C-alpha cells in the first residue's frame, strides 16, 4: 500500500525495498528494545496483559492471529518516582510458554488477569501474583447470573462497597 502511495507521487519504491528498510530499522532499534526490557524487568512490580493482533502473511497469504504481550513498569500511583516504561513482545500464539520465557529473569510482583498461562510463573515463589479485581469480580458476576447464588451476590455487594470507597 505504501509503495502504491509513493507511486502516485512518481516515486518508485518496491515493496521489497520498504521491507528491507523496516528490517534494518528493527535491527538498529533492537538494542534500545532490549534495554527497555531490562529496565522494565528490574522493577519490583510489573503489570502484564496480552492482546490479539492481526498478522499478515500466513498460509496462502491469509491473515492470522498473533499475540502482543505488554509488560508495564509504572508504580507512580504508589509513590514511586521511577520513570514508567512499556516493553512489548510478540508471539504467534497465546501459549503460556511465552510469558514464562519473557519473564525468566524477573523477580517480584506480577499484576495480571486470571489467564492460566501465567500460573507456571507463580510456582516456586520467585514471582508473586497480584490478581485483578475486575477479573475476580467477573467470576462472581458469572456465578450469580448462572444460578442466582446468594454467596456470589454478597461478594458483588462487598466489592461494590470497595469500588465506592476508591
């Protein structure tokens, strides 16, 4: 598409040339990305999540779904003065082996959703799980919606009081 845009302006840039430029830029920026990763993982607490992304160039040039993992260092709400940073990692799927590999050098608190792929990280105590209240609340909501559980209703009411106090 970019090649076509340039062609309309009389500039002949082949897709392969543009791809080479992107590859060269990625190689040049790799040390910076690695430094950001080291900085993020040096924190005592990080936040993580993953999101699906559309990836082109799959079988028969069809788009497929990859994952973008995000690791965030930002404890300013807790009074930390360290600059915030975000480190992104890509994987072709959502297997739990990816965050295990990404966080192999991390020790501290990991704030994440309830994705089972993180569970291996918490074994051994090197990484401590800080669960997400929104995801915990959703489980009680689903339980109450499914069978009108009074215990789930009570939990939802108590969580509502906590949210109101914030």
